[in-house]
C-alpha cells in the first residue's frame, strides 16, 4: 500500500511530467512549482532539498560555462571559425554543409548545444542566402550535429553534466567511453547528410565567389583577448582531463576559467549586466526545480520501490537492460525534454548501483547518456537546439515544419540509436 | 501633471473665519499678526502694518465679486505666504462688498507662482457657488477642504501639450514601405506614428526600421558584420518596398504621453527608452510629437 506521502509525491511528480509534455506551458514554472510543492507538503525538508538534492556542481558548471562563452563570443572566435570553414570549402555548398556539420559537432562537444546553434545557424543562413539556396539543409543538419556532438563529452550536453556529477564519472571517463562511438555517429551522420542533400545544393560560380570574398578576419574584434580565450579554453579542457588527479570538481574549473576571462576583459564587463545577459537563469531555475522535484520522489521512497522493481524485472541482466535504455530513452527524448528523465534516472541508477555494484551498473549510465542525448534528434521538439535553430530560421523567413525536420531527424536518430545499442552491447560485456 | 494644487499652499493657521473686525485694515492687521506668530519676515510687524495701511488708503488693492486681494512683495524674500480672512459681517469699501480677504506676502523670485495664484483667485471670484461655500466655511479646515475639492491647479510650468509639435504626420498601417519612405523623405523627419483606418494610433516606425526591413533576423545574432562588404538583402529592400506594408515592420508604441503630462516625464521616458521622439496621444488619436529638440529649443534655450 502507498502511504499518503507517497501518494502526494507521486501525484505531484506525475502531474509535472504530464505538464512538461505540454509545450505551451512554461516548464520552468512547472518544475519550480513541483519542486517547492514537495517542500510545502513536507515530503522533503528545505535543508535536505537544498543541500543534498540540488546538484550545485551541475548548476555552477553550467553558470561557469555560460560566463566563459559570454566573454569568448565577443572576440568573434566562433564566427571566425564558421566563416573560415565556408572559405576552406571554397564556397562549394555540399562541402560547406558537411564541414559546418562537423564543425558544429566539434564545437558542441565543448559548448552547450543551444549556444552552438545560436552561433552557427545565423551564419549558415547568411551563407545559404548569399549562395542563393535554401538554408534548411544547413539549419537541420547543424541542429542534429550539435545534439550528436554534445554527447561526446562531459560538458557537451546537460544530461552528461548531470550524469557525470551524480555518478562521479570524470571528463576522462566520458572521453574514454562516449567519444569513440560519437565520432562514428558523427561520421555516419555526415555521410547521410551528403546523401540527402548533395543533389539539391547546386549554385552558380559567381555566388561561390561571394563566399570567398568574406573577410573573416574582420570578425576578430580583439585579437589579444581571442588568443587568451583559446589558451583558457585549452586549459579548461586540460584541467577537466586531469580533474581526478587535481581532485577538483568540474564546476570549480569552469568558474575559475570564467573568472580569469572576466578579469582579463574587466574593462568591458559590468558584472550586473553581464550576469543578467549571459547566465540563462531560466535553465538554472529549471534545474533547481527539477532537482527538488526528483528529491521529493526519492525521499518519499518511490525511487527505492521502482529500483527494486526494475532490478526484479531485468533479473539483473544489465546487457539487455542497457540496450533497452538506449532505445527507451532515445524514443522518450524525442517526445519530451530529456532533462527531467535524466534527473529522475539519476537517483534510480544510484540505488541500483548500491544493490548491484557500481561497476556492474556502469553500462547503464552510458546507455542513459547515449539514449537521452541522441534521442533528442528524433523530432523537431526533441531538443532545445532543434527548437531554437528552427526558431531562428523561421524568424529569418525560412520556416521549418515539424515534419520536414522530423523526416531527417528520425532517420539519423534510428541510425544513431542502432549504432549506440550495438556499441553498448559489445563494448561492456 | 506638473502643477501644484492651490490648496497645498494654504495653511489652516493663516485662515481666520468669522472675524469680528469691521474694516479691511483691521482684518489685514490681524492676518499680519498671524503671519508673525508662525514665520519670520524681513520687516518688523509695525512697519508691515504701516505699509499695508498706506496701500489700502491709496486703494492699492483688487476687489472683484466680494473678494479682496492685497499683497506685499519684498526683495530677496524666498517664500509665499497666504493669509485669508472672512469677516462675520460684510465690509463695504467704496460701494463694493468684501466677504473674503486674500493677503499675500511674497518675494520677486516667485513671479510665475504669484501670477498663477492671482489667476486662481480670479477663478474663485468668478465661481459663485464655490465662493458661497467658502464664505460659509465652518472652520479653516473646511475652507481648505472646499478648495481641495475643486480643481484649482497652479500650473507651475509648461506641460507636454505646450511644447509638443502639433503639426504631425502619420501613416496608415496598410501603406507600402515605398509610401512610408517617401513620407520620411518629404518631411525630412525620421519618426512616424502608425494608425489604423480610424486614425487610432497602433504603433510607430522609424527610418531605421525601414532600413532594417532589408536586414533579416539572422543578422541580429552576429557580433559584427564587418566581414561583408556588400549585402544582398539590403539591396533587395528596394524590391520589397512595394510589397511590404508598414504593419509588417512597425513596432508597438514603446511609450506615449498625454498632453497634460509633465515635461519632466517626457525627459524621463526619453532617457529610459533612449529615444528621441515620443508620441502625444489623447483618446487613441495622435495629437502631437515631443522630441528632445523641442525641449532643448523651447526650455533650455527658450
């Protein structure tokens, strides 16, 4: 029998998940209301919610990276890279498409997916307009590329951030376990986009010449700061590589790098305005609400019950479960935001780790990461990067319908999930 | 509204109801007595009484419709005091009835306030109903309350309606961008309110908005656009000029003013929204535009 507390906790939780699927509702408010209801109904104490369940490592890692990007993007580095890519491709549209896809995937491994598409999408629309072709292949492939590339590292995508922090998996663990398969996924993705679009992207020579006319060096507004930024970015990644050795959390590395960049650029930064503009408070509060919401369900003992039930159901067969995870979370992430799923799965997998041994459950963490990150490509609304880039495209006069995106997204996702499931099936057993 | 209500200047200790005095000079002396109880004045009480009596003898006062107005002005005196006396019995001066006495002491630095005060008293004298009410006020508080209830504002300075440019042009939302461009060009002015078919204001548009019509959304994400030497969409603006309508590029009114709004509010809005022009709107109709040049020309260099 469920006790009253369990009933309340479960009702709030289920209600929130139902509301998350309604894209017209503000999910940040839903998450915060859900989370704080758990405290109001005494399912979880405020102390516990704030100190145990809100993962401040995730929150500050996000903030640190947002601040770093806030400084670096003003140097024009990313625009330089994108424009340079187009010129290296000699204005040849298919080559630009593939190279920008690869660039997006690479950048997205180190930047947030949404940040990446906000930088790359406008540039590729401009390139397409200059070339006199439809920007849709560019916009769609880049959104998809950012989601695939983001899966490669600890810092590439919020689900990875949360998983790494909760399961004590380091940057290096992600590089070792996810990067190889993601490199394959990206290359296969590039091949498919080549097949999809190669015949459509034909342009006149004089238009290609216009791309070669770009003076991308003009985008570099502050060369000194740009070089400094690259050095700090490299140091950031190096420190993350050796985070176990230095016994330092990712959030601290990110905040430290952000502070160094801000101090270097202090003349142009008014902290009040800078924090307001660069930190996506919406996301931060979404995470906080979600962490407390999931904390409530955990405190009410529901996660324990599900965990026991799941162990019994899978009969301890981690190999089969990991494949089911890849597809299950892959499909679910295509329908609703993957972050609430991952937030819920984290305490669940932690409980299973205790019951079955951390080492044994490890493949499930990677399956969760692969499924939830790659699954976002399944539909136009599956990932924030898709929604944002389609939004930019629409406002620029090139609307992308749900099915136009989903047609390509679905094919790529099925291929991605197939590769991933084969990978987890053979790599860990 | 930058104006001060007359009642705010009144002080209940300086209002005497049911005075037993039977002459104007006695009333004035009593009011002077009141002033000296509360304030310091640049002249001795005796001198002041002597001075006012001299004025009264010279008939140096104004009497209209039962109201008598007398005043003393000093050099270098920075205040404005109003004493009010209501005699129990009507006083007759040269065939004119006096039932309320306004006695004002002020300096030369309060010229505009003083002039508005005169206007207000003149207004009271013309309002029979109000005058009767005031004469029969039960006490000083009642007197002030009666004034408060009526609309006597001492406009201290100009308002938006005085400074705004009334000769405005506006554009219908369905006009083409070409028509809008011609209008801007012809009037040599970069701001224009947008109206619907009933001439109600529904938005605004500037020359920059017109130019930006050739500057699509995706460009807004760039840090700089220096890498481009020419930009095709901008050239394309010439082609869309006749197909795009004003409503496609107009913005909602960011802020607006009413003609009675204070100049200070218009400056406040210009600074807050960093803009040059603010439409002045009454009943949804555009009646003027105030720009910072209007304020600069007419006030700072006025």
